[in-house]
C-alpha cells in the first residue's frame, strides 16, 4: 500500500503532504476540498484496514453535526479528483474498494 517519508505519504503515482495540505499525482497538484483532503489523509494514515463510515465521520467531522451524506459527497469528490487525474482511472478500478463507502 503506501508508506510515509517525513510525513509524506506515497501510493502509486500519488503523494499526500499533510504539512502543506497538498495532494499530488505525478508531481501535479490535484485540487480537493478541505474535508476531502482530511478524509484522504485519514485513509492514508490508516492503511490496510477497513474504515467504517462511522469512524470516518468521527475522525473528520468530530466538531460538527453532519449527515452521512456529507461523507458520501466528499468521497465522490475525491474519486472524481483521482479519476480526473491522467492515468488514475485504471488505478481506481483495479483497487476495487478504494474510496468506496
């Protein structure tokens, strides 16, 4: 899966830089909304295990009362950002459950 180098997470052609709140693919920035970045960061910090909706909601929206649809929409935006990145569509499909809620 991914690994961390100086708080930089890498998987396939992607990098997540928490310090700069930057998500890149092949060195190019992939714009994602703030909460989507938070979801992605939580996922890369918790590799190789199933994350439940409840766990993600608590981790990302602990300070707000929101509906489950917020998570669904946020994951949709993440998927769209990744798939929209060149070459990433095959990655999302081959990963199966990657970014599915």
